[in-house]
C-alpha cells in the first residue's frame, strides 16, 4: 500500500510493508496468507513466541477486573506482585530494591537518568547531573535517551535539541581500537580518565551487549568488572540498559550475569512482555531506593500509564512462561535453540561478504564487508544489509538490517534474535535462506 493512502504515519514513505494479521510460535502471516519466520523477533522483542493464549487470557482477566488506575492515587496487586517477581528474577543484588514501570524502553531509560540524578541530590551530591555514555550505542528515542545514545544517524537532526555529555568508546572486537591487546583494561581506562576529570558525572549508562547499532558486539572479558569498579570508586551510578539483552535473551536472566556485575540501576523492556503489551521497567538496587525513601520520600517523575494493570498482567504471564518452560536455558550455550543458531550462523562465515558473526545466546550479529582482508565496508548507498533483508523477506524470512557500524554511516549488519521457542529445524531452514539471500544481494 502506498503511504499516501494510509492514515498511519509510517516509518518510511518509500518502503513497502506487508500487512501482518496473525502470529503463532516463530511465524507471522500477512493478509495474503504468506508466512514469515520471525528470525529477529521483530526487533529482539518476542522471546516466548507469538500466539500464547496464557498471556492474552491474563490480560483479559485483569481488564475485566480493573483496566486502569493512576499511580498517584492507587497501587494494584498485579503491579506489586510482578515487581517482587522481577526483582527476584534479577538476583540477590536487587532484592530489597524497587521497580518503576513505564510504557517501554525509551521511557524506562529516561526514568533511569532522572533517578540517577535524584539519587545524587538526595545524598548531598547536587553538583552531579551528567550521564556518561558510549559512542556507537543506542538508548532510546526520547530526547534524554537520545542525548546519551551514540547512534549518529538517529541523533544528528535532533542535536540542536539535546544536551551533550561525555562519551567513551564501545568495545568492538571485530574492529578493536587497541588491536585486542589488553583492550578490556584500555577501554575501561577511557572511562576512568573521563570520570577523573568530571566532578559532575552522576552515572554511566551502557549496553552489556550492543544492540542494533553495533549488532550484538560482546565486550572483552574483564571490561564490565573494571567499569563497575571504576564507577564505584568515583561515586558514579552504573546503569545497565538491558532493554534488548534482558529477560533471558542472551542465555542468562540479564546479560550482566555473564560477567557477575550488579549495576545500581537496570532497565528492561522488549522481552519484559515479549511484545504482548507495551511495558518497560527500571529496577533500582536497595541503596538507590533507600536514598529517596530517607531523603525527600518521593520520586519527582511520573507518566500517566505507570504500572498499567493490563500491561503488568502481561508481564507476569510472560515471566511465568519464561520460567516454567525454561526458556532462558533454551537461549543459553547448552540450549537446543542456541546451539542450532550458533551452528547455522557460523556456517555463513565462509561467504566472502560476511566479515564477522558475533553475539551471545539468541542475540547475534552478522557484519558484511566488501573485502574480508581489509574489512572494508560496502558503500553506504548500496545499503547491502537492507538488500539482504529484502531478499530474505522474499524467501519468507524476517531479519533486522542496520547500517553505520563502522563510523555511524558506513558498515552493514543484520541483527538476528529469534524467539526461544524456535525449533532447530526452523533455524537450519533460516540459515539456508539467509545464505541464499546474501548470495543474491552480493550478485546484485
């Protein structure tokens, strides 16, 4: 359908979109009856699979009892119960803490930034207001979240509207700034130099594993532990953005668990409800909550739909499915889904256009290059990743293409993030279709 005929302001005026009408398991159908294997969970959102009646029934049951109350006037049992369950899921470091529910990841990041600032004020550090972040990162679409993001193309036209703070490099092993020589410590040292020179730093925000901007780039061992120690030493809060990596996606409850790091604040969304309802969450460690409780006794922030009863009911139902069906284990290195995915994607390394395959669990990236020896990217205007995605879609496979991994403009990659219920047979079929799609794009 031409966008000019649509009442929906779509994300692209030129791209044709199929009309999705139904989903079941790892498959989505359009109105013409064509099916697509959802190999990226749209945007690393759906972890439990489409069409789970338990979630829909939980939402309907909550809606029949109470559809909405405002969080300035009431609390609800469903939000209280889900918050406790979520804190338990996050581990010992968050037990005794609290959860602030939002309507999605960008709102959750925005809330985390404000929470970090208020914490510093509450403990008498009023001069601290800046949030240090990383280049080649992405934390959301609101202006505050965009300010701490490093995705150049998503930021550039809004730069006159955002406040800029310090940024450091993101570890990126395929194109390591330090030639993979003591790079964990050297990347961490960048942060220490910034914090040592900046008495206004309130927090440092990071993605444990890079999302769409760098395509599942995994940090070198030791990096996150050093970063956590540096932040603690300088009185700076550590904020883990787990919007994409949390809720089992990388084979652990949260990605920081791979390195034994406990942040002060953790942000979740996407897999929180697997897309069944819009929901985000800010998990605050006990000391952060206690600072507010013992100080002003309020959080100076809020949204109309905080802790929406129907959405939190969806979150509870999704978490129950994740735990009952052991889906985190399915996404781990011992899980059938993860093993099948790793094998299928490793098989793509032989293709001359594939420079790197990386990631953890069911969050993987494939970076394309025009020359493997030099790692030279394709010209930006060729949109190689977009062409691969289009060829894959024509074969009934849905993936997530991105550009800009090299310098913000050049560099093509795909993000692969199937739901944990995908079968090994579906993964193998997807690998075959993806190989064929890369071949077609390369020939073109």
